[in-house]
């Protein structure tokens, strides 16, 4: 038998665990008895298999960035957005 004390939203709760099995827990909360069904525990981490490539992977080619364009005149080619922002 295990006893726990909790405070939830300022309300104190005394929980006594009377009996546990694989799929049920019998407990008392502030003197009221409850039988709770428990779901089977599942693994939270899936099995992962890593395979290494037979040949080394070639490096990706380097892409040069284009030079920035000259700023447009104020008001020319502007885009109106329905959302506020920059």
C-alpha cells in the first residue's frame, strides 16, 4: 500500500494505492474507492536500423549566390499583403 499527497489547483488530495495488477489499479482518493483500468505500456522509441552506403557519397556542388539587385524606386513593383509585417 502506497500513499501520496497531491495539491491540484489549491485542492489537497490524499491518494492511497491499495492493489495493482497488470491491467487494473485499486485506489482511494480522499476516502473514495476507485478501480482504474490501465492500458498496456508501449515502447516510446521505435527500433531504428542504420545501413551504411557501400561507396562514399560525393560532396554536393557548391552553388554561388547571385549578386543583390539594385533597389527599386519607391512605389514601383510593390506587393500588397493582407498580413501586417515587413
